[in-house]
């Protein structure tokens, strides 16, 4: 059997297998549950520095008062920014921004030998590129910085109905190319029931568009994306 090193995040923790027979760290835990603080919101540069245990709900509560938000916000409010990097996270803005890791600027990593490294596309670029989806196998993420985008007071939502996959796919590609669209989602209810959802960050008010099921909702930190 394999020994396991446990990374305790205070919520979900990962069990990382070690090489067979290597029991140097058997039974030990690395507790990073205290790393759950937003360290800086730089309004002018539109960037944020946070510890990996910060949830997206708490992150939005810190950035929205400044009119800013992460470019990619996973649907579940309890997902952490660290988990979104090492465990992968995409959402309805990913057609434009990629995964959350694609918005990151640098990471602070503690390696298996205890070395503290800061990596970015310019500094330790190989490590920076490999942290995404590594699930803690390359080191422990202890701090990260990432970009922010402007947020508005409302989200304008349109729901379009389609009866076949070809029409749905054609409309999806067209909306991906539309620079005014901020969020895209899709739902397949049945063989002849396809739904396409587009969302646009907007100022307060009510749209007069009647070409689709169309409404606005004020955004809150838990319903932005």
C-alpha cells in the first residue's frame, strides 16, 4: 500500500499518493486551512492577491465594492481560488477568458523540499504552466495573484429555445463571436429541446428586447456567473 501526504485545507482536502514504499511522510498533514485571506485589491491595476483558501463568495464580497470581479467565477460559492487553479475551473465566461488559471499572474508555491518559489510566465514559466490541474502533486499553492474585470450593477439574461443541435451550435458560435456578450451557457433538455443562455453585464434598467425570453437581475456576489 502507498503512504499518503494530506493537504488539509479546512474543508475538502486532497490525498496525494507517494511512490510505493516511501513512508517518509506517512501520517503527516500539511495544514493550510488558515490561508483564507484576500491580501490586496489593486483597483488601478485591476488585480487581486489572495491566499488559496479564499472562496469565490468571499472574494466577490471584497472586489464588488470596488466595481471589480474575477473574470471567471465558478458556479459553486464554496469553491476556493486555490482549488480553481490546482483542480481546474471554468464557467460561462470561459469562452472569452479561458479557465480561472488563465487569469492568474503568478503563484507562490512551497515545494516538497520546503523551498518557497514564486512563478509566473516570466519566472519559472514551466512550473507556472504545470500548476494548473496538478492537484498538489508539484507543491502547495500558498498565494496567487490574478486579474479582475469591471463589474456592473445588473446582468441582462436572454434565453433562446432551439429544436435541434445544428441550430443550437450555429447560434452558440455566433454568440461566442459577439463582443457584447459576457456569459454563455447551454442546456440540453431533450433531443428536441435545446436552450441557449446569453448574459450581458449591464447598468440598472429594463430591456425592451422582445426577440427572446429576456430579463434583468441585479447581480450579487453569489449570482454573478
